[in-house]
């Protein structure tokens, strides 16, 4: 039976719609939350319609070409010249187009990009329509905004306790790897005699959770990022904060798109793990929406009054007291949520 990957999705007629689809598709692909359109119609744009960070944290620019005609090397080179004037300096320029894929043009773009990178200039890439649609269908709600008539619905595959526990672990630990590294390898870790192997164990746990949650291609990419952190820690004697932040940010970029593919309890677990992880590594700024997710998750998992009272009391204690006595509350809540998941779905 054919699926949307094998069916041609019609290109939009209006350039504004194409820009919106490009923006939505690349937000999904990169898990980026800061992609933005560049100015408004009529303003000087320096060859960039959309700009922001990709999944490696690089500043990228995207030039959108909604055309029924082919594009050639001359058009690519013209856009490169325009983008040279964009500020701040780009790391990559992408051409997003509805034109048909052209292997010859792709080869030219690869060669142009390599030559530019060798000269410490921004790289160049190209996204065709099929590349963009492949990302857009990963998020049914976003796809339905642009193509309501096709009504893409994600099938209900049932709820697995293993999958829920993996989502919880990924977001609880994955978003804050840099904090754990600084805690264990930093001055405080040395004073308290923290075991460096804790990070190795943490990376293994995150990697195991990824196997349950991600598809094979995403698993491979995610584990590559985890291995990069492990290799850096093993081979570098003097850590640089910016290196750790950059490596950890790549994990966050891999996790961000997961949110768009989740619904109901899985989405609540995603936000609950992220919120508890946030507080577990000593962020003291309280965010009401974070606690709301935790309460909603609890109500979904249990209707026992004593469970609700137990969690509410811990939250109250944690919010009103910043002493050492409450520092373990987020971790206790994390394990309590794990227990409720096992009780309900095993």
C-alpha cells in the first residue's frame, strides 16, 4: 500500500506558502527553535529568506526558490554572492527549491561548497522538494496545516512502558549532559571525589533509551553524537567549556524533533522528564509551566489520592525551600514517575 513517502505532494503555488513549508520542514529536521524569516517583502535580504541555527548550532541561511523551471549553477553562484553580505557571517547557505532534482547540479554544488570551505568561507547545500516533504510528514500536525485535505494521522501503535521510560530518561538526562560533565569533572566534582565513570554510565543509559525511541537512522546519528562526547572526554586532558557546550547542544538538537512526533501521555512524559532534569541539576528559576506538566503527568498515571498528595507536598517543599534538604526532590520525583509508569503499563 503506498504511503506519503511514495506519493507526490503538490508544490504550493505561492512563494509565501513555500517559505512557510521550508521553515516548518527545517525546524522539524534540525529541531531548531530559532529559525526566522528574514525581514519582509521589499526589504534588502542579502540572498537569505530564512536564517537561524541548524542541528550543529551553525548559523545557516536559506534561499527559497519556488519555481517550475530548473535552476542552474549561475543562479546558485548569484545567491552565494548576495549571501556574502549577510550579517553576521553564515556558516552554511542552503538553496531550497521546488525544481526537480538534478544530479549534475548537486555535484557542482558539492564542489563549490568544498572549495569555499577550504577557503574558510561558508558551505553551500541544496534542498529539493522531496527532501522538505520527507521532513514535514514526520510531524502530522504541521503537515495538516499545509495540506488539510490529506489529513495525515499518526496511527495508534499502543502504549509501551519501555518506550515511556526511555522517553523519560532521554529528556531527564539528555538535555543536561553538559551540566553533569561540569558537575563531575569540575572543581566541585574533584573536591567531592566524583567518579568520572559516572558520565560513561550516563551516556550508555541515554544510548540504550534511544534504541527504544528512535528509528534506526536516527539511532545511528544520535549514538554518533554520544560517542563524540565520550571520545572527547577520554582524549582531552583539559576540557574547554565551549567544546562541552557545543557537543551537548548537538544532543539537544537531536532530541528536539522528538517532541513533534509525540502525543498524549508520551508528550507529557517528554515534558515531565525535561522539567525534572532541569531542576535536578540545580536550576533555581521556577517555571510554572514545568510544574504543570508534572502535575498533568501524575494525574494521567495515577488516580490514587496518596500519590497526588505525595507529589504535591514535594513540589511545595521544593518551591519554597532552597536548602540542601530538598535538593534530591527532583530525582525522587523522577523515580516515582518511573514506578507509576511500570504500575500502569506493565
